[in-house]
């Protein structure tokens, strides 16, 4: 069989799905991409058995519909330094010898039969389906992914929780110390349903989704989820388990409120953290009338630092401690010029929100405090 395709278009598609592959796979065939031709389209599949990503590329010519596999590293390295030009693949489906010819060269590689490639997991008939603008899906993942846990002690906290409610679609990420809740009020559900998306497919979606209102189809049941766009289809196994009641940990009555310039606070934290304890990274925030004092110290090395910045605050004086690195993570994942701190007392979680929310969106970030020694 002969396939003629743009080398750049093919290489771009391979690069977009490469992140699915593991460095070590339980099945050797998963070191390969699966190629399937259908008329003048070719689908390319990458899988690690838990997550499967399929994309398509337009063909210039194709003389037969067929399926075959090629080692991912081999085909990507073969195309990496070839300039954008038509490339012809001559595939012998009996011997699996593959010959590639382009303007000023050629190469020969050996493919694999597609019979051993695992079939994608199918979602059964009771699956839920929602059409969601890609920018909403991308925004929810961007806001919450950094807050998910990295350890496997509580697997449900290593993923992003999608909570469909009659009022909104809620994205939640938490590791027990910080929590992010993003609501999109433009997406509503007749019934409350949800699932936990693992970190790996969330990272892949973060790189593939577009910042446009073009829709993505989200289909899921209690075991699997699928995201379909015109450019790709991602299918993954979901995390099994009950997600914590995230609303119960968010303090509701927070009488102390401060509005602070986000960029100024980030710069101050970075400078103060240099002199804070490297193990705890603790910083103290001291709120007084329209003034925030940020300080840190390392008793073991006799270093300390303190900076004052202006803010809007007219409540009684209050001191609270936070892990500075986590506070920087939260501030770095907000987009507004100013942020609002809502506090109740030094022992309760602090709530941080953007001073201006996007239309139809509600972002809330929470950080647990650290006990101050003084």
C-alpha cells in the first residue's frame, strides 16, 4: 500500500499525542503508534492501556485502507529533521517493511502488525454526555490541576473532580493543604453527577484544548471518560472512589477581608522566602489598617526578612501564618490584578479569590494556615 502525506502535518500530529506513551509499557505493542487509513484520512492512536488518544491527519493519496503499527520513537526520529514536504510511505502488509521516500532521500523501517494493539475501551449505553466550550474545560483544568495531590496515599485527591450540578459545573482540586474550586455557571445539569479525572489525561487535555468557544463533547460513565473534539479523541479510565465533601472545608463566615495587589505580593513573598526556613517555608502575614507586613525567619541560620505593602484592610489587626511556597502557587494561578483575602482567625483556612471574576465563572482558592510561634 502507498500513503502520501505532508511530513510536517504528520510530525505535528505525532508530537501532539506523544505524551500519552509511557517510557515502560506492560505490552510491547504500546511502544508503537497505531495507524489506520480510511480513504484520504489516517487516524493515529497512542495508548498506555489506561489513557488512549486518537488524532487524524489528511492524506494526499492512499490506495488501500489498512492498519499497521510503527515504533513511536522510530517514526518520530525519522521525520524530525525533514522539512515540510510530501512524503510517501510504501507499506508491505505481508512483511511489515516500510519504505519512506521524500524529495532528496529515503529510509527503511520495520513496522508491527496491528492485531495485537488493544482495542479502545468503550463507554456503555448509560453514559452521560455534555457539550462544553473548550475554553471552559481548559480554564477549569488550568485552575485546579496544580492543587491536586502527588502522593498515592489518597488516590481520589490525585485527580480533578468534575461535579455537575443543577446550578453549575464545578472543578475541584485539593491535596489537603490547598483547595481550588472553580464554578462555571454556563454549564448546568438536570441531575448531580461527577467523576474524578486522573492527573495524566488532565495534563494532556491542558496541552490540547484551545482557548476558544469551540465545543468539546464530554462523555463519561462510572469507569471511563471521553473528550471528543474535531482534532482529537481522548479516552481514559477514571479514578474510583468517593471525593471528599469539598464544600464542608470552606469557611463560610469570614469577617476579615483584605484587597492586595497580586504582583506586589508575589514579589514580596519571593524576597522574604529567601530568608525563611527552607524546611517549613513559613511566612507570617500581619494585617493592620491598610497595611500588610510579610515576614519570615530561619532560627537555625539567624536570618530574617520583613516587608510592608499597602492594601485595603479596615478590620482589627490579625496575624496568620502560611507556607509561602503554596501561597505563591495559588497567587501564580490567579489572573486578576488584585486578590481578596478572606480570613476568620489564625487557625482557620484562608480564602483567596480574584478581585474581578470572569463572566459566568467563580474561582475560589483555599490555603490551610500554619501555626505561628509568636
